[in-house]
C-alpha cells in the first residue's frame, strides 16, 4: 500500500513539473518587440503583417506549445498562431501573418506563420504560453491578469492594454517598436512602444542581449563631509634673479621680462606693487614697465611702493599673470667696474 501511494505521489509530481514546463518557464522574458499591421496594403512597406518576438532575458526560452494570439480592438475572440523552438537570450523570432494585398517587400524567412489579419487602427496581440485561445480583452487589464499571458500589447483603439493607455495606431509605413531595442518593459504599452520604420528580424539576426538590471539597494548610511577653506594670497615670480651681464657705462641694456603670478581667493580683490633697495656699491637707475608700457623708476624703500596691478575680485583658477619688464630708465652712469646688486620686492595686498 505504501508503495502504491509513493507511485501516486511521484506521478502527481511529474504532472506538476510537466505543467510548469509547458507554461512558460521563462515567464516575463519573451515580449513583443515589433508589430506591423498594414502588410500588402497600398503604400505598405512589407507584403505581410508580422509580429517580432524578443527574448529580453538572460537565458534561452523554449516556446514549444506556446502561441501568438490576436483579437480586434473590442473583441474577446482570439486567433492563435502556434509557436515552436527556442529563443536565445537577446534573440528574435519572426511571425509572418496575413496580407491585405500585393504591395510591399517580402519579409525575411519567418520562424512561424499564421493567418491573422491585423487591423491598422487598433487591435490586441498577446504572447501566450499555451495553445488555447484567450477569452479576455473587453476591458483594460483583463488579459494582463491571465496566468498564461506572457506579454500583451493593445494599440490604437484597443479596449485592453498594459498600463495607462494603448500604444499608438499603425500606418502603412510604420510599425510599433518596443523601446530600448526590445529591452524596455514597464508594463505600459503607451510608454514602451512608439511608431518606427518597420524592421522585421528573424531568428538568424545577431543576438543583442539586454543589460542586467542593477541589484536592489541595500541598507544605507550617510556621513557628512565639511572642509574649511583658508584665505589665500600668494605671489610667484618666473625669474628669481635678473642678470644683465657685460653692461657698459653710457649704454642702456635691453629690459628683461619678469612674469608675476598672483593667486587670491579674496572676493574684494588685491593690489600688486613693487619697491627696491639701492644698488651696491653705487645706485643705478632701475625701472619697470607693465605689459607694453614704458619703464618707470622703481622707488627705493622706504619711499611708497609703485603700483603695478589691481583686481576687484578673486584671481583666475590658475592665478592672474602680470607681465612686466625690468631694465634701466636711462643709460648706465660712468661707475667703477664691478658687480652691482639690488633687490626688487613685489608685494600683493588684499583689499
């Protein structure tokens, strides 16, 4: 008796597993990627209606026993087209349907063929992991609630659809294409589909796998960050020493360039000035000019400094560069030969 009971339990388990296998083990992965409903009509891009399926999941999905179903806008009577085989991750599957005439180009080789004649103005298309025809579709959300429906699109004047509204109606030259190359599925037909040029692709098309969704956020903690920025006022010279070699009394040596970089974060600005010491052992007529201006005598401390530049705001991020030239305002006097030195002092003061 125990052995018979065990056999019954095993048989029941096998039936349950078989049912699960037949009803979409890849639930949610297979979606409608594109719909074209004007096949063969005047001005149509292609000679047949078609529906392109797409596997947006990360694993192949077997669709043996599944069906692609169509019902007109307000109808609850569905026409089913049998599906078979497997769709790899990122793979496409083309279902060729009826034709309304002899216009348009031939479709690529279809992976499945049916006789449903899709309406341009509105209708419903469902991917179903069963062969039995649906009986829903009279009101929004009625088919989405059906256990066997893997995906649904209502377009145009359709009475049933996913989400807030149906996708747009179709035309002879447009198809409905799912956003993100087929990867976007927010369960809202109006948001997920848009009109586009028809581009039917079959199972021979290169796979285009969707990016994996980011993992859900875990617990978080916050840390405040603060920094005290100090006042800054600095000065830098590109030549710490200016040399005039072999200078001859009675001549005026050519001026030498001296670039002064002022860095300041004082919003009130700054002033730049200069003074000097007397040359030793005898003074010489040292001068300075700013930019292309002529040289003027540099005062000897403790006389007031000579202003060179000013600013009414902080310096540029790399500092303000003041270009000057240093030389002599008159010919060198007749003084004894020797080495003469003095010191130029540049001063920057915040306002």
